C-alpha cells in the first residue's frame, strides 16, 4: 500500500503577510535572513501553510492560569 500525499498549499508573499499581520517587507527580511523556510517556484517565492501555522504556534503566548 502506498501512502497518500497531502498537497501542500503554497501562499504568495502578500497573502502570507496578510495572514500573519506583518508587512511584505518584513516577510522578505525573514526570507533574506533565512529565518523562515520558503519554497522557490521558478522566480516566485512561496510560503507553505505548514510554515505559517508553525510561525503562529511559535509566537503564541499562553494565558496565565489563576
């Protein structure tokens, strides 16, 4: 039996920036510094949904329990 591969959705920089609430310039800086993984498709740079979710997860600060 072969495993079924799930297609990875690749997002443009403007779309990714909007989802993360940062500027495209900030996103390009992260890419230039290789602070985040990215995918090159020809000359286009794309960010996977998994990377976006990882950035959100990494930046999430839990609430204090009282």
